[in-house]
C-alpha cells in the first residue's frame, strides 16, 4: 500500500500489517478499546494530497486513496479528520514532536 512520494506511508503499511496479523478476536478487542474512525489528509512537499481512513470503530482496517471521496467509499463517517503535512506526520510518528505541539503551532 506504499504511496510514492509520501514518507509516512510506510507507517500506514505497518499499521495495516499489524491489523491484518491480529486474530479476529484480538482485532475486535482493539476496535472495542479505540472506538474511533480517523481520516487523514496528508500533503507532501510537492503539494500532492493522499487520504487514509483508519477504522478502529467497526472492523479494524486501513483504507487509502488518492481522493477523499475514494478513501471514504464504504467507510463509516470519521470521528476525527487530521489534515497534516507528510513531514509533520513523520515527525509525530518518530516521536520528534507531538500532535498537540503541531496543533498548537498551527501545523
């Protein structure tokens, strides 16, 4: 599922692998703990956008697409939408900053 031109897509590949490797019971437990659908709109350094929906409310899967409409197709409505740059998302994933710090600085 790697997306050319987006550094963060490797992290979503890992998340997809983890969710896929879980037993149906373990996946259900994770969904019951999280109970949320996250939509990500990520913009890379060239200004290109890519969209991901992480459903941890119903089925425990990651969907990605080049358009918001395609990513949302067949998905539940997101509980939260995160609009972020590729670089900032990678910094959060790597632990170099926090989502709260990025939000408070307007990023």
